[in-house]
């Protein structure tokens, strides 16, 4: 028994060295792959560090006053194939059109179709190649994206991708594809809230890869992604002068300096994969992971495109500043979906996920881990068929055959000079066209001496394609305002806020009780107890949500759920009564018998110690008998200094006090936890840590070592200094 802590420490040491010994990025086929490899490993290491520091450092949030083991109702309940929380609090959680319909103020007809106020029917988004959009579709997409930029929502999205602490599963492992599927789905919904007809296009970079110089593609003109100056600043097109999240005045790109675009061969290699663990791949395996580092994994291959675009796209922390990010990821999603359709049954698509192996991928990539920061969904939910059944679908990649005329786009041509006919992007004026002299490669021009130049004939022959005659963007009526997603998530928010929890427990409260903490302005009167805060309350009531999603409905659909007779504050206390005790102070004391802040149990002061020395001289009662008068009943040390005091001999020199307050160190009792390890010794530690107890209560530093990061703060040396008395 005495050996246990030692063995555990040893195991821990072995484990952590093995985890840090990642497989060698030096095996990478190209220098850029090696850099991507290191980048993914850095993300992984940082995620693992956050996970080790425990919930107070990580993104987990705990409601005020509800200890960890009692938080049952707070954990969204998941059936294996349930894709979302019952009530979508925001349109972003929607997984079908009837849900989106609610947020777009539409009407659902008896046959289930959604008709918007404009009379238009809401349909599945069709994701097309960027160059295959009609002029109207393209300008609507650009308009919607610019509105998101202006109303700040685009930045909110960029921030999500940046925040490692909340988005650990975004990179470096199996959750990469599902996470980005959910992320791009959300952006597409944000666009549709502005213009319901918009879909997120995809950028098939294979179309550019076949050019003499992909930087000359028509994509990098003001019609599409825009041009950048010699310093890399994007200076024209729909994203010109877009301020970045970090406050730079433009997006940066350095096309083609490093990396590469996707090739048909890379895609074919991917389509050939048969094992789920090579598709949802462990991209940062440790040396002892049974899976080898595989540079054909989509996460690696896709990283090359980030590097090819360069600038903001280089780093995970800035890449979502550049809209190329979303169009590239929309294509990555298409490639994944093609694999799913070709290789998996419907059932497999929703169920196959690589085994959870800690030495292969960190916990955030595990099948059932929460897909942070997307409330209420887990990684495996990202496998749902509902995404492409209900919300969006892909138009097939542009292709052409001998008998077909072209690639159905003014910006693409069918290359018949290089093997099997294939669609290739057109080249802007001044760009290279060598090797394609016989093809209609130049946009608005002809190929002469290996360069695209304007030609009178081309100008005369194709006036419709010239920029000056491009149809102006259609004027539409004012789009729906961005959705105001400002709701309390729990009926007790107001009570908690009144008790000062907004400042005591900001991590939780700022997320779950935004209106009550004045973090956003709701579109309804929060103080009205008997009202519906959401226009869909009746709809949800009919779907039985009053019973299924009690907290949210109790707060926001009180009228529809028939809760007007009860006062919220009463209901809060009822919530509390259901559980043994959810008042933090009661719970903490009842469950853990933590030290009351009474003088008798404060750690020894010099005065106290000198008193007890006298006690010791006069007392002949054994230590254990003295301890019997002690009111601390459970087997915990009450102070982080206990072990140090024991080392100083206080278990004998100050036996009475020590045997009560440092029971474990003085071996008065045998703890059931691994004393000496850097873990939490009590199940409620994470919850107490969340509510700031680490700072205010000395008991915590001794017994909630993970939650309070105690081992890091109080090394042996620090303790020796701090606990020195006399
Ligand atoms: Cu990416």
C-alpha cells in the first residue's frame, strides 16, 4: 500500500516521456510536410498540457454551486445518433431545414416545406466550385460574407479557430474532419441567416494545380479571392482591406512561396484508403502508437494548401482571417464525403471512428469527447449523415469529356492537350499560358508567346465576359438581421447573478448566463417571468421539448411550457432540493469536511506552536486519543504544509493539532486516494476549483492538486520555504 504513490509516480513519469516522444517529423517527404508535422505536434502538445492542467485551465465549465458528481442534468444527454441538443439555441446548432426555418421567420407548410416571408422555399444549400457560381450567386455570396464581416460575426468565427483552449480537437488527430465539418456548416448557416439563398462554395485547387503557374489563376483577381501587392496585402476584390482579428489592416497572402496545391494523385491516394484510422487519422502519434505517421492523411495534404496561400493561412491562429480558408475546407469536406460515399455504408458513415488511444491522439480527439466549443455535440456527431442529407450537398467537381463543350463556367476551360480531358482554371491577363496555346486558357484574352494578352478579337467576340459589362450586383431588400443569440441557459441564472456569481465564476456564467451577466443584450425582457423569449417556443413545446430540454425551456419558454404559476427563484431552490445540496458552501463542507474557517483549525502559527509545545510537555495522552476530540472526521490533510510540518517533526512535537489537521501525513488514517500524487483527492474538486475556492481556501491546495494546479505552484522547494515555522 505504501508503495502505491511511488509506483504511480514512476508510471506517470514513464507515460509522460513516452507521450512527448512523438514520431519523427524528419521522415516527412518534403520540408513543408515536416513543418506541418511540427505545427500539428505543437498543437497537440499544447492541448495535452491544457488537458493535464484540468478543468480550471481547460474549457470545461461547471455551474455555480453544483459539485461535479451532481451535475447530471447539466451534461447534455446523448443517444448514439442524436446529433444535437434538443433545442437549438441558435441557428448554428440546426441540423435540418425546419429548424433553420424557425430562425428565418419562415412558415412550415403541411408537407414540411419551409416558406420564407419572401414566398421563397428554403432549400438545401448546394455547394458549388467557386468558379461555377453564376455572377448573381457569387455577388450574393460576397455580400453575405461582407455583412458577416461588418457585424462582427466573421471575427467570432475566426476566433473559434484560433482558440486552442476551446478548440483542441480541431487539429492533430481524428476529429480534424468532423470538427471542420461542423465549423464550416456553422459559417454557411451564418451566411444563410443573411441571405438564405447563399451556399458556401468550395475551392477545388486541383483546377489550379495544373496551370503553368497557379498564381496566375483567375481566382487571384478582383472577381474572386482578390490580388495582393508585393508585400502580400490583399488590395482588391471582395476581401480587400479586411481587417484581421489581430487588427492588421489587410489579409496577407504569399502565393506559391512554399507548399503546394492539391493534386489528383493525392486525392486518389486518399480515395483508396480502406481503414477508418487512416481517414480520420492519428496525425500526431507518439513513438509507441501502433499507427505510423502517415503523410498522405488529409490533414497533412490539406496543410500544403495553407502553406501555398501563405500569409494568414500559414498558422492555425490566423488562417480563418482569410476566406480562402472556408472555401478550401469546404473542398476538404467534399473529398471526405466522396470517400464516405464510395467506401462506407450509411451505417458505417455514422459509426466508424478510430479507437481512442492516448498515445496516438489526445483525449480531445476521442470518439465521445465534446466537440469544443460547439455546445452539446461530440466528435462522433460530426459523422452524422444529416449534414449532407439535410443541410447541404455538393455539386460534383467540374469535369469535362471529349464530347462535352466546356466545364460550364466562364472561368474554366476543358484541357484536351494533356492526356485525359480535364477542367482547368483560366489564367488572368499577363499570366503564363505556355503549353496551352491550343486551349482557351486565357480569361478575356489570348495566349501569345506564352503569356495571356488582350486581343481585339477576344474583346469583340466575348463582350459579355469583360469586366465592364459584368452585371451589377442585384439590389435586394434588406436581409434578415443577424440572429441575436442572447439567452440564459438556465432558470437560475438571475439568482446566481444576484449572488455575485458573474464575477466569482465568470468562466461558467459568461457562457451560460450571458444576459444576466450583461454580456449581451437580449431582444426580450429578461425580467418578465411569464413570457416566451423565443418565437419558436410553441413549436418546441409541440415537439415535447418542455420535458426533454428542461433548463433551457424553463428559462426561455415559460409561457409555452405552462410555468407561469411558479416563480423562478422557487424553481431554483427546487432544483437545489432535488440534489443533496447545491449551495456551494454547504456542499463543500458536507461532502469534504473541509476546514471551517474557525481558529481552532487554522494551520499552526508560531504562537499556536509554542502553546502546543507546552501542551505536549504536560500531556501524556497518546496522539490518537487526542485526535478523538478532533471534529475533522474524513481522511484528508487540511493544509498543503502538512507533509512539510511532518518532516519537521511536528507530528510528535505538536501531536494534538497535527493529528487532527494533518491526519494523512501523521498516518492517523489511511486515505483511499493516492496521497502524494498530483491528482484531485476529492470528486468535487473541479467544481470547487471553478468557483474560485483554490484562492480562498487552503484545504484546496492540498487536496485538489489538479484543479488548483497545486503541484506546479507549490514545488517541494516552495513548500519548504513557505511552511517553515519558528
Ligand atoms: Cu485547414
